[in-house]
């Protein structure tokens, strides 16, 4: 494996770890769920139903923006937030790959134990 490939793989792992960390918070997961099936939403709209201030919701949205799960568009005096599913789709592919690797390893273990 070339050095460039290793550093690319390490960068990809770091990106996955950052996305997992961002999604590892209940509030941020709720925000992602709210944004997943709707049009772009303002902070005021996203704050409804939470026991949190607009500032707290904004901080959570900034974490999601840093890992590119959401992005904002300025409309007049407010920012509207939208979900970008690509980083989550990337994680899904990664988890499928890991799952396949575990399935193969468990199959080898089963064959060894039974053989």
C-alpha cells in the first residue's frame, strides 16, 4: 500500500470518526431527524419542541455543519438549515463493509470450529 493510499485511508477514518462523534448526541440526532424529511428549516422552527435555547440549538447545528451533515443558507435575516445525506450515506457504506468483513470472519471461525 502506498503512503498516499494510507494517508487517504487515515483521512477517511478520521472523517468517519468525526461524523460518528457528531451523531453521538441525542439532540443532534433529533435535529438530523427533523431535517431529513422536510424543507429547509430556521433555527426558530428547529427550536420548537426542544427544551433548549436558540443558542444551544445553534451550537448543535454548528457541530453538524463542521462535519457537513447540514448546511445553512442565508435568507434575509435568518439562516435556513438543510440536511446533506452524503456523509451519512458514506457511513452506511462503511458499516456495510465492516459488516461483510465480520460475516466472513465469523464464517471462517465457524468452519474452523466445526472442521
